[in-house]
């Protein structure tokens, strides 16, 4: 397969109908030839999980498959007694008539793209992914394929952020400023992925422990068990209970769900921040709830989405989460792009089925 520029599909490929290797069903993405679902929406016999976020990993399936580095997180989220098989990145294994391998997605610890090969056709399901540096997880790997199913959380041109900032230094400097003012610095981020990335970014800078919300502790332990270097932490609740006076000059890391009056009253004087790609937009509801924002995203921005799709060499692309700007842009680049609902077999027929390269 060539991996250079993709020519206009209308002139460069012919189509022979065959069912999609991955179809969209009521339970989510399903590979009939392999007999498994990818990130199913409910309980199934066999679930291949791209990562442990709750919108991708759900309870109740008889058997789970994931990347080995994400196995601990999956058990922390879904229960220690689940039946789960972990595979190393790039390790190939057979499922039904399909050869499967998992490749780093760079989203969070253990996040994986799923590569499926049936005969001479290769599909890749990206899951969530990002391309920028993140010391808390393995970097993204480009996987060449014929068909790419991509996420597009930030799939509009307005979401482009700098890849140069030193997030750890920026957070540490803000912490020092708040401390000099006699305030605490409270940074809110999601309990899985964002919290641990912040701690990893802070590792070279933190001179004393970060106070960690208890809901983040078990997940953070999973990162440490995989050898990730994180800033030292202590339990926030214990620190509050043991303090004779109100806390001062501390950096506190907590999930957005902790934002309520009783929690805030216990923290004394503080300023708040939120770490998310959504903080790039002044129109975001999140941006008005906090004193400042750190644009730290665990998803690819517009530029990296387009860069990734081009580098896969995929001639056909299905886009999840968004249906507009990215699909239009890809078609202008000569790529056969569609929303994921075209993976429903009845709609897939309208595309002419399988695309065969004439290169």
C-alpha cells in the first residue's frame, strides 16, 4: 500500500460490493467476521476495548480484550473479577477470520487503535487519540490502512492549539503565584487520563505533594504500577481533616464533579482552573465557571486529525462524533469520507461496498 498523497477517489478506485468489515449496530461497532464488538454500548459476549473511559468501557460483557498496559485501569473501572485478556501493542492475534492487533492511540494509558485484517483488506478503528507529547502514556502510532474509522471530538477548524507549551511549568508557575497570594490553586480535570497527565507534566517541577481527590487515587495507582513518573500526591480528604487551619498555598487536583459549595467552603481562599481542550473556546460553558483554563487536551485537534488521516493512507474514512466540517474537508482532499452511520450495512451498500486500490 502506498502512503503518500491520496488521489481523488472518483478517479482512482473502483468498488466491488462486500459487507463492511466493521458495521454499526445498536450495540455499537461490530466485526462479524471476528465475532466481537469494539467499545460496545452494552453487555456482549466479547468486547475489544480501546481504553478505559466510561463511554468506551462498560460493565457486563463476558470477555474483554484490551492493551496490556490498560488492563489494570479496565479492572479498576469495571471490577477485579472481569475476564480480561491483555495484549502488547503490535502483538497480532486471531479472532475468527480476522487478524487483530492493538496500536497505541496516545489518548491515555493503555489506549489503543484496533487494526483488523481480513484477506488483503485492512481497517483501523482509532478510538480516541492524540498526537502531542504526553509523559503519562505511549505516543500515537500511525497505522496504514484501507479504511480508517476516526474520532473527531475537535473536528472543526476553530480547534487548533499550540503543541509547544510546557504544561507542567505553566501549572507550577500558577501554583507559585497563588501561594504567594496566600491562596490555594485548585485545578479540575477528569479523573482518568487528565489527572494523571497533569501529575506527569508536574513531575519535573513539583517540590511538594499535590493534594489529590480520593476518586482519582486508584486510577493514579494504576499509572504508577505501569512505571509512569508522577508528581508526589497525598490524599486531599486526609489533608483537610489533619489541618489545624485552612489550607494555604496548596495545589489541589479534583474532578469537575467535585465543584459544589460544601467542597469549596472547606478549601479556604483559592482560585480555580480547568484543564481541557474546550478551554480554547471562550464560548464554552466550562470557560465561564473557572478563573482560568489550561488548554490541555487528550484528543487530536483539527490539524492533527487531518495529518493522521492523511498519514494512514486510507482511501475511505468514517468519522465519529461530528458530521460536518471534517467530512467536507476530507472530500475536498479527494478522500471518500462519510459519517459513521454509513457503517450501517443498509447505508454502506450505497457506497458501492469495498474500495479496491488500482495503484
